[in-house]
């Protein structure tokens, strides 16, 4: 079986190389010639544990010319669908990927995998191709290769039997429950998944804000409620709020489409609002302990979670901005994300980026731990007489919700 993948960003690259690992003849397409060159050298341009090894071992043929996948049995579309300023989805790349397949009169199954609102495939793809489906991804950064090979579920939305059958064949090598559904439902499952996960974390954070006032450790509470099998233990870690490229974008798009249909989704509005405020709670706690103006404040961790250099929607952005506005001198260290952070905003250029965690702690009067990198878990890093406040639970000493 031959498969094509259009869009070799994060999701496309992980999908393509893992499909090759399970024996599918995949070719990747991207408009960016630099990516294709790097793939020829078997080099990854994203930071995701395990990807370099997979590329070295399985090699991903790739091209800028969509004709290279003209004879594929199916094509997955994995281009980015970023948010417009009003939260609506920007389909520019998606529409141009679909058009490139129309231009070569492609006859196989066209299966978007980008996150797109319910109805998008039926509006922009279904009218133009005989075989159409939708196949959402649930890859979490830092563990995406593992998530691909051992997923909790595979969702296959389809219009026709050819697409259903070829998609089932594509995933034959992976052991997971398969959910077969219509296309619109498959699109909705992705949003529901992310909306639920983000809301679950926000509930833990809200509980944490309350327990902090009551002098109760929220982790004792969430560990206990997590044992109720109806609740479950995962995604109950309270802290400075969720970040990353998906949760905010997806919930905002869900709110937007809901409004278009005349319904105001109060729960998701509240989740977005709560998460906007959550990062700043750590500054309130810091302010109660020390003056901020003119003080040296250390930030340990800038990425939105460990094992990634990604800072998209990272709580560190809001926290660093607010501290700079209050006149703090910031010293920061992150094992991977310092370059991205420096280039995110001109005002972040003047931050003192340290060589390691120890240096960052030494140069600071008070330290905020913003990402739970393993390197920050060593107790010896933290002198007993220094203010150390955790935004992510590392040691369970003073923290944003505990
Ligand atoms: C998420 C979904 O998990 C994934 O299925 C989807 O495809 C894309 O979005 P990702 O954004 O990579 O993946 O990271 P995830 O591990 O879900 O974490 C998101 C944010 O929530 C991080 O900032 C993380 O620190 C935070 N988080 C996670 C918590 O604050 N508490 C938790 O208990 C779990």
C-alpha cells in the first residue's frame, strides 16, 4: 500500500515516519524545500524524542512536488490550521493542500488529519473527491512517537467504503480500538478530546486555587479523587495552567463555531478565562514574599512542558512579561527553549539566559519553577534560605496551588 502525507510539520513528520516504521510505503510532501533537504540527510527539524533514530532507521522519501504521491492509495493532509485573531480557524494551508490534489486529478482517498472544525471536510474536500475521510491525531509533544505506536484509540471518519477499508489497512500494524464514524463526528471527537482534557486540568487548577487559601495540599485531594474510576488520575496535576499549540486554539475555535450557531458555551468560556489568569497566580504568591521591582528573579523552565523546545502559549510568556512590567531583572534557564523564548518578543532579548539551572538559581533572589524538567528535580539546587516557588509540582514545597 502507498500513502502520501501533505504537510511535514510536527504532526505530518511524526505520522509519516511512524507509518514507515510499521511498513507503509509513505512519501511526504511539503512546500518548504529546506525540510525536504534535511529529510534527505535523515535529519529531523523538530525536537521530539526518538525522531532522529526513526529517520535514520526508516528514512522518509519526501518532495516539494505533489506529483510524487499521485499514485498513492490514500493521502493524509497534515498542514497547520492556525487560529485567526478572533479564534476562528485559518484554512489557507488546508485549502491549498486540497487544491494541489485537485490539480493532479488525484483519485485515491483524501483524508485530512489536521484539526479542523466539524463540517470543514464536507465543505472543502467531499465535493471534489470520490473517496474522503477524516482521521484525527492525539499526539502529545514529548511523547508523540510513543503515542502514535500505542494510541488509546484510532478514529476513522469516512464517506465511502474504499476510504474506510484503506484506512483500516493503513493502521493494521497498530493495536488499538478503532472507532468508525461519519466524517463530522470524527472531526468533533478531536475537539471534544482536547476540550475535555483542558477543562479537567482547569478544574484541578481551580481546586488548587481554593485549597491554597485553605492551607490544604491540592495534590492530596486530586490523588484521592483520581482513584474514583469515573474521574481517573491523569491530567489532574494543578499548576500554572496549560499551554501548548492545541488546547487554547481548539477550545477557542469550538467557542467560535458554537456562537455562530447561536449558543454561548459558558463552561468553555470559563475554562479559557481561568487559564488566562492562572499563570499570574504565581506572581501574587511571589509578591507576598518579596518586593519584585529591582529584584533578581530566576525562571527555571520556559517550554510549555518538559521534553520540548515549544513555547507556544507557554505560561512562562505571561509570567516573564508581567515580571518585566513590574521592574524585575530576569535570569532564565531552560534545557531546550531559550532560543525560541529569546526570539518570541523583543523585550525577552534582554533577559539573562543562564548556562545551567545552578547558575540561574545563584544569580537570583527568588526562583520560580515553570516547567518540570528532570534537571530541576535535584534538591541540592535549592539553598534553604532562598525563595523557591513551584509553578509545576517538583518537590511539593511552596507552590502556586500548594
Ligand atoms: C495535547 C493533547 O494531550 C494531545 O492529545 C493533542 O493532540 C494536542 O494537545 P500537548 O499540547 O502536546 O498535547 O501536551 P499535553 O501533555 O496535553 O499538555 C498540555 C499542557 O497541559 C501542558 O502545558 C502541561 O504542562 C499541562 N498539564 C498537563 C497540566 O498543567 N496538568 C496536567 O495534569 C497535564
